[in-house]
C-alpha cells in the first residue's frame, strides 16, 4: 500500500469525476495546472495499486504537468472514491476492470488532445496490460511501475491470504487495526515509514502521511474489490510474451528493492519486453510516493521519446 504525503490536491489539480458508459470514476486531473506554452504533449492515465488510490500519484501530478502532460490519476471500480458493489465479486473480474480502463481512456481522449499514455502501479500494472492486450491501439505507450510478469512473490501471497481470511470474519475497521499491528515499521527502516510523535508516518522522502486519512481511504474500499484484487495478484499468469508481441513502446520502472516482485525479476521482464528500464535510487515498491521527483522525470523522459 502506497502512502501518499497528502490527500489534498495541489493548486491546479482538480478532483473530478470521469463519466463513462461503464460508470463514474473519481479522478485527480491536472487540467488546470501550469504547463509550458504550446500544445499539450499528451495525456497520461495512471492506475493505482492494491489497496491504493489516485492520491498515490499526487506528488507526480504537477511535475508531469510542467513537462507538458495532462495527467489523470483514477480510483478504479470499488476503490476509495469510485463506487462499486461490496458483496459481488463478478464486477471485479480482470476483464471487467480492463474494460473500465478502456472506457476511461475514451473519455479522456474525447476531452483533450494528444496521445494517451497508460501507467499502472503494482496491481494497476496488471490491469493496464490487460487493457492494452484487449485493445492495443488505444494507448501510445505502456508503463509498468513495480508490477511484475506474473503472480506476486510467495511471502506476499501469504500476506494476501491472511488479509482475505481476515475479511471473511471481520469488518473493515477491525481488519485495519489488525493490519496496523502486523505492519508496524522498524525505526531504522525509513524506506517503509517510521512512526512519528504525532501519530503520522514518515516516508523515505521525509514527508508525513496522516494515518487517519489512510484509515478513511481503507474504510471506503469495497471488500469485494479487495478480495478480488488479492485473488488476481495471487493467480496472475505470465503474459509477457503477449505484451512483447505488440508494437507498443514499453517502460518498466521500479525502486531498488521490492518484496512484491524481486528487482531481478523486473529486470528480466524488461529484457523480455525490450522495454526501457528505470531503477529509482532510494525507492522500494512505491517510487511514486518515495521518490516522486526522480520518478516524474523518468516518466516524462520516456513519454517524450515515444514516436507519435
């Protein structure tokens, strides 16, 4: 779970709803942000990871706008501020969520000029590649951020199993309390966050995350969405050969360490995809929150190089 430094959009970033034939999706949009003179270079659609939200990209939005990209981060179906059923897993099948992404893309393409680049973080990366495989011509490029070739690592699968077991017998509030008791960070582990005197957490970049806001986000997630996403993360097949066959520019970006998909596995995946590879120094599973300035630069540099 990424820990954004704030849940408050910066000036120039609007909290809005993307209306599509498949439903409405909460989003953060840089349509009002300062950017260079001249036409937009393109639009970027950002998909958050497991138990995350659009706010996980909040520190990337203005830097990417300054490079000429309209950047839109979304909550998926049943994720934080986007509505979704709480007890029916069927709407959270991967093909359904990929169709949501394609509908979001169509709405953005209709409201702004330029190509649409797609980025998915962690679980969002699996949805991004499913959308690209369903409709390869929909996007100008694909970026997989801390998102591996297949199922998550064995230790992480065990953690997801514990979470799913807990959700079967406890409400969301009790599950949050259990997660916090299990995931209290060690003081020396600055990269995953250290507790501060005011009850917030300090991330690797020194920013503070409000624990109350993180809890509020968790409580607004659909339990069915959490269960379905966890199941998909534990069973995802290797789809790299399918992706590699597409004539689409690809980018694999991660931190220096990652327990969800080990970095050597991400290196190998990038080779198999013939993708640009970026390793963000000082970051782990969430370079978007842990080293946002470096991450934004790497993303914009890649998009600038995409032939249109």
